[in-house]
């Protein structure tokens, strides 16, 4: 994974992924998911806006990086992440006090 993302990630874990908490990493995933979704909606009506297109590409990369960091440290966010064990079964479910 490259660290040339210019998206000003909120947690200070560019140098060392171990500095980020689970909550910080999840907040980055949510933040970039929101940003690329909103930019996509804007681009539906402004498809020639080069600045918005560039920002969408940048945030999409940041989103992929954030998801990768989270999944490497805490396990899959979706069924599409390759793993040999369903780690989310080990965590508390939302009704058992889990947050994610």
C-alpha cells in the first residue's frame, strides 16, 4: 500500500498503523465513503467538473486505503475480503454491546 494519499486522514497512523484505534480507522472508512458518495451525486449533474472528478478519484483511493488498513488490523468489513476465518463472529453483535 502506498502512502502518497493527499487526503489528510484524520488519524495519525500514516507512519505506523498501530497508532490508530479501531474507532479512528472506522471513522476514516465512513468519512471517505460519505465523501465519494456525495461527490458521485454531484457528478451526476456536473459530469464535466474536472476538480470534482479529481477529488472523487483521490477520496476513492483514500477510502480503499482506509478499508485495507482496517481489515488488516481488525478483520473483514464485507464478505468480499479474503480471509480464512470469519472474525466478526468473535466480536460482540450490536445487541450484545458491539459498536460495529
